[in-house]
């Protein structure tokens, strides 16, 4: 009888005994302490922790903004732990979409120009990047705001522009750092509905937050304390009933 071997899918994100230390006086301060973690494609994960827990440092490692001091980081099957800064920048641009609390939009440029910016750095021809930026803005419900600068947009609309910018490079996962920190509760719900719809479409989403209310929208919650994972649980996510305005694009 012939043997059948099932193909085992690799995690999208795999950390193995990762530490991160910084010089402090005559010694070193260990901020991450042998963190091991795997996240599969299609997961929705919240990383929680109080100030000083190490969650921001973990976000920087996951986002290839910083390298581990020791340990191994595998991203989509490739070890990125010891890549050069230029190589890390390439990985970020190709695989990771960032969404920040403060939006980080260029004030004097339009929504369309803000969204196309990552494609400029990637060397994508102008015609293609404008078309992709337009599709990304339509996807988050801002197809009629292409020419508006951030000053002419609400906080929620600015965050939607930031999400469109994160999507335009067709990343493997979104890394959202306190994505509703500057928004009121109603607008926060609309933005979380948008993230959930993107996740339902197959995108991996990782939230970094100190807010339990935001962590409730994820299907998995990882809690850090003193640089270590102290809790990793699955949960039924809170589903937002308010329409987000997201337009699905094939």
C-alpha cells in the first residue's frame, strides 16, 4: 500500500527563542527574553502588554524594523534575523503592511499620492502605481476622496488612507500599532470592522495594543510581561455590526 504524505504548511511568522537586549550602563537590558511564537497565514492576532512589557520591541522585530540580539526569526520560510538594513527594508516593502496610531501621512499630498508612496520606493512604474493606489483607496471606501489631503479628511478617513497605503504593496500581513489610539469609539468600531473584513478576505492581521477592547476583535490574544509571553489564548472575536464601507475588489 502506497504511503501518502501530507504537506505541512510552514507558519508565516516563526520566532525561536528570540531575545533583544540594549546596552544600559556597564551592562545590558534584556527587553525580550527568549520569545518563541508562531503565527499562521490567515490568523487574526492581538499582542497585548502594559508599558515596558516588550510589546513595542516585539513589534519592531516582527516588522523587520529591528533585528533580534539572539534567536531566529523566520518570515514566510526565510530567515530574516541577520539581514542587512537594506535587505530588511526590501522585506518590509514586499511582505509587511504597517498601520500606525498617528497615521503617518504626508500633510501636503493627496490621499492618492500618500497611498502610492510605497510603490515609488519599490520602483513600480507611475501608471501602475496610480492604478493600484486607486484600487486600494476604493477598497477601503475612499474612492471619492482620491485628491483630498489629510487636512480635508476626518481621523477615521485618514486611518483608512493609512490602511490603503499598507495594502497597496499586497503584503502577506498587516501589522497595526494601536490603530485606533487617536480615534473616538464610534470611528474605532468602523476601523476595526474594516480590519475584520480584510481578515475575512484572507489577510493575516497582527494588532499591537494595550487596550483589551481592541484585543477583543482578534481571534487570538498573546500577552507579554517583562519580555516574556505569559498567555496565548484563542477566543471568539467581537464582530462589528456597523458597516465599514469596504469595497471588495477581486
